C-alpha cells in the first residue's frame, strides 16, 4: 500500500476516477511524481475528446465506458474527482481491500507548502475566492486562485512539484481555494490556514440524505486546523454560526449587523452603510456599502468575507478598497449582458439552486422576466413562490424541471414554456418593456440541455447579443 507523503507515490499504481478538469490535473500531477497512472471514467471516448487530448497517452492507461470499474482492481491508491460519489459500491470494495480513496483536493494539498486559504458554502464561493485573489495580487503577492472554481488545485501542486524538482523556490506565497462539499467528503490531512463556511442552504439533496449530512460535509473544512489557524463564520446564517463552537482554530465572524458577539475573536461587520473590521486590531472602516461595484445584497457578505481573508494575509486596506470598487462580478453570476431598447438582460447561469435564484431576484428592483429551469437537484421550488409573485412579471420555463417549478407556484397566471433557450430568449425579448429586466437564473443544474452552467451562460449571451 502507498503511504501518501509528497514523493512516495513513485512506482505506485494509482487510478484516477472521473476525467473532468480536476481528474486530468490529478493524473498529470501523479505522472510527474512518478506514479503508474490509470484513468477511468464511465463516459465513452467520444464524450471525453478534449479531456483525453490533455493526457500523455503513451504513459497513462485509459479505461473508459462500461467496464471502467475494473481499473480499480489493481490500484494501490484511488483518486476521485468531485463528481464521483465517494460511497459508490466499487469504491467501497476498494476500501475493504485497505486501499485509500482520496479526493483530488486532498491529493494536491500534500504536494503544497504555501498557506491555503479555503472557502466553502452553498453560494458565493467563486465570487469570494476571486475577490480574495485580486486583493492579494494587488498587494504584490504570488497567488494561486482556483480549486472547485476554474483551475484544479493539482495544477498548482504540479507547478510546486516541478519547482522543487528543479531546485527552484516555491512559486506561490498563498493558495486561494474554492472547496465544494464533494471535495471535503474524503479529506484526511487537508489543512487550510484560513477556512470559512459562507452560508448553507438546501442543495445537492440528490447526493445527501439530509441537510445535516450536507452541513457536516462542509464542516470538514475545519477538521485539521489548529489553534494557530483561523476559522471564519457567517454569523447571520443560523446553521453556520452554530458550528463556530466546534472548531480548534481561532474563531472570526462576519455579519450584516452592527456588532460582533463577544465569543468571536474579531471580524467584519456592517454598521449602517459602512463595512467595519476589527481583524487587524482596533476598528477600521473598509469602505462604504455603496462603493462596492458588484450588484446584489448578498455580495456585501462576500465582500466582508474576502476583506477578512485579505487583512489576515497582510493586505493593505487601500488594495482591498480598490478591488471592491472595480470588480464587476464573475461571468455567469448576475452578469449584465446587454441593454436593448431599455431592457436589461442579465446572465445568472451560475444560479444552479433555489437559494441562488432567490438572491438574484432580491438583487433586482425592476420588473423581471425570469427564465428558469433545467435539471432538478432535489430543490424546494415552493420557496421561490413568494419572490416570483412579488417580483416576476412573467416566468419563462425551460428544461426537465419546468413542470415542477410551474407546480410550485399554483395560481400564478404569467407562465410560458419554451422548448429551447433560444425560444425563451426570443419570447422574453419580444414581451419585455423598457425599464424591465430579462434574468436567466435557472435554479437548476444545466446537464439536461447543456455541457455545464458555463455553456448555458455563454449560449444565453450569444442569443442575447444576436437579437436585432
């Protein structure tokens, strides 16, 4: 069996399950570390073309399609991508043989020595991680930004390993990492210097048996922290705030109320329209709420969390202020696409659950034409009903979940069904009047009609920009 220290995978047979972005990065990292690598995926080669092209096929065994699980039979170590359920029978059989099953996140972290700044939560992770990265870069630090968002952590680990092999210094001062509950399910030693849960709402109930099980997975982000680390909590989220009593790290908080509770060592809060912080000792103003460029009330929380991380990492307030004043938001997250004949089109394709769509609806004051629907993840669409009745002028539904969403708003008269996203965009564009907003915030996964939420968002933008 393999005892996983940084260099001890050399010569070991390692199977990587799941050939998405993180699986490919893990395979390449393991190859560089001298492992004998097999990649396995239930998809057929025709579905994985781009991913396969990124592998050195002369040194990697590829096992795809129906019999892919046979690649686990001879493995000394198994590494899984986030989309692979860690409880699946084939992996349970591997564990009974005494073989470790690690997430790509856990694998990568063992090749890294720079401090890790990790962020989890149901919504806002990508925005917060991007803000932290920009603040640190603005203050001159060499930063990796990625994880569940964008670039897999194994890419950073590969760079660090290469630098070490060449006798060069570590390429990173800090690693800012977005972490999903899926990635945290199999952590063993993953040890962030600063970790946070931004919020927890019902999501992934197709994967977890209860909200408590989902929260417990998120909480594992703090598992290996010590008294010299920091654990940051959203004090306005009841489920999250209660977790602060169960960590070994120093506890910090952020809140939209004007004070911090006495049991919290420090943090960031909203006093009127001023964001204030006690992170660096004393009390300082970060900025005015209105100076944050990114739209959405929930982004005030993301800004407070990001500022807390940046201040702990030695970032000056000026750098934090300038980033908050300039950053327009992420692609596919309340992204303004176009103003056409007085109608604003907004792409919120990253809104893949009910809570994200609720936040999008609350962020817009004008009458809304809402394009929603896709693949249901076990969300409670009835929670959308009050906001739809209050804020949505017309509801345009697409995808597999269309009947579920329609059924969750009984008696609501203004519903259209569209067979395609093109049809939905054209219908909304034809009906919306000046001063109204066409918002695509699906509240669902994208996999019934699109490759992923990014594909869905880009198709929406192309359709909107193609309107005459």
